C-alpha cells in the first residue's frame, strides 16, 4: 500500500450532503463534491491487511485494495481499468449498493472501515469526465443471437458481456425506457438517470440492440423468442410485490411502492408535469409500511412532493446503534442506519403491526389501526393495550417482493421454479429448458444490485460457453456466502 500508516493518520470521512432545506426542493443527487486530496487520504486508510476480506464481502469480487492504492498514488486511469475488470457499472453500485465490502473491511474490526464505496464512485465519475469510458465493440462476431429479457442491472451486465464476446444481443424491455428498477424504481435524488443514459449509449455503440415497449410472453411468445435466438437470458427481476391482505386493503389511497415511485421519475424525465402525477404525496398524510431501502425511497419522494406528514412503519424492533455481539465481523452488521431521506424528516416507528385500514365516507383510506409487537422466541406477539389509530390519506406498501411474475413468459417456457417461486437454475445459471438461462432477482430472489451485476456477468460466461464451446469472458468470482442483509 502507498501509505501503510494511512489508517492511523486519517479518520473516516464522507462527502457532506446538501442542506435539507435545499435538496428537498429539487430532485438532484444529495451529496456535495468531495475534494481529491480528501479522497486520496481516505484511500490511504486501506491497510496492508494481507487477506482483503473486502474482496470476499463483495459479490463482484472487486479488486478493492488495488484501486485504493492506485487512487492514493494518483493513477486514476489504471484504477478505472481495475474497477471495470470486475464491475460493468460502478457508477450504479457506487451510488446504490449498501457496501457489504465495507462491512467486511479488516479495519472495521475495531475502527471505522475504509470508505470503499466513495472511492469507487469517484473513480468512475473521474473516468467519465476524462473520456476514458469508451465503447468496446467485439473484434470478431460469432453469428450467434442472444435475447436478454429485462433491462435492469442483471440484464444489462449480461448483455454487455455477451455483446463484447461477439454475439448479437437484443435486450427486451416492457417499459418505455431501458433500465428496469434503475430507471423507474430508484429516485432521481439517489441516482440521476443521466448515469443510466450514457451507459446505454455506450452499449448501443458496442452493438447491443434495445427494444422497449415489448412485453415478452405477450407481444412476443416464448416459442417465437426461442425460434429467433440461439439462447435466452431471463433477467426480469422479482416484480411481484408482497401485499398486506388486511381489512380495508381495497380502499382508495393504498398503493404498492412500485405504483408510486415510477410516476415521480416519469415527471423528472419530462413525461408529465409534477402537479399532474396521478399518485402523489402532495398535501397528504403519508404512512409507509416497510422500513427498508424501498421505504426510504418512498420517504424521500414524499418529502419532495410536499407531504404534510410522513410515518414509516417497521414491524421489526429498532436495531442497535452498534454491531451486536451475536452479529460479528465480517457479517453484514444489523445496526441502526439513517439514510439521507430519514435525515430530511418523517417519523420512524418500530415494532408496530398494522391490522386494518379505516375508510372515510368516500371510500378512501383515512387512518390505520395498529398495535405494538414484541419479538419473542422467533415470533411477533401483540403488546397488550398498545392499540392506536394513525390518520393517513396515502398509504404506501414497501414490504419487498416475493418473486417473478409467472403468467406469460415463464409459463410459456415451462421452466421449473424453486420452492420460493423463483426460476430454478443450476450452478451455471441454466434452467431446465435448453438454451434458457436466468440471472439476478428472477432466479436469486430479491437481493442487492451487486448480486444482480455479478450474476449477469456469470450467466453471460455460461451462455458464451454454451454457444461456442469456450469463453474468454471473466470467470465468476466465488462470492462469499456470508449473510448480507
């Protein structure tokens, strides 16, 4: 390492967020620029630890100590080469990944871990600014055709790898724009869509074709897809939202998060005026049920739309401030976290269960009926005399996803499913239908963006081997089995 004592000289530091009053008035990303000298000091905190557990904590197997050292030494072009060696889209992961690599950092055993995620995003942003990110079209074409169904991070990673291997790749997306959840699920304040757009431009220049507005299984049958292509990669994600089937669920004003979030993104894309968004928190008393990242996205969006009040319900108890003893390094620490959206306002309510939605005279939700719970011996038990009502006229369900949609493509293909309802696959990401592969949340279940990209890359190598008998694409990293969430 460039400075073996860097971790003794410098404390962990991250870029400041823009003032709350300023950032809730727009949809731009929340962080202020980070000075280069500060970033290089942070990179110097990477220890000469011998066994870099951060590599194993990252599903992509990112070469983290390598590019930390290169940034410290001011070798930025070499740093982006090392970063791109394992990660097609570091500008996505550097903004959206919860950083399991930092949880596994050796320095994190008894100090604050290295700011790996910040170094990552600074490298790729510098690379784009310097013009170092350019199309890499294949030098030889194979004549093989591959269909990729779904344009989220898994589908995009698989498509880019297969295009670079020389195959003719077509990505099918049922929405009107490419990007999947990156486009319509992630709010603009977490990642501006220009980052997606320029990657799409790069991929098109490399030869990847994109077809939007095509619902495979409806507009194009599975038989037609298999007839037109030599291999198919299923990367449609886990899109069936977990519901809350309690009394009053059918009232107006109760929506799944993914019914709510895309409209805000569409407004930012210029599809409609902000005041014309059909599901908006403007002037509403909002309750978000679900305490995860999607709930936080709903929270930040509600702030920017002008909610009167926002409560975020979580059935689990409030996590501890520090890593508990039964959750040791290098596992993912289950501790209390505050996102930028939480910093902006709203009330987080833990250990609470909603039992019914109450209606007003017009059939719209007016309140929630709920009670407190305790987690005892692996189950939730009601706390006596803890019943309460909370007024609300917009309820957003952000409780995660339970699997891919079965009707249409999956039924037509006849692929087998796991007990959890995901598409079954072998170690090479192949389904039990010849020439059909699956990657990302559609096969893994709801997970992290780093897992999606890692699986897209790994599936691409398997497809390449299937089509031509061998592959020069990078072998998949043997990612850690440590729990990440």
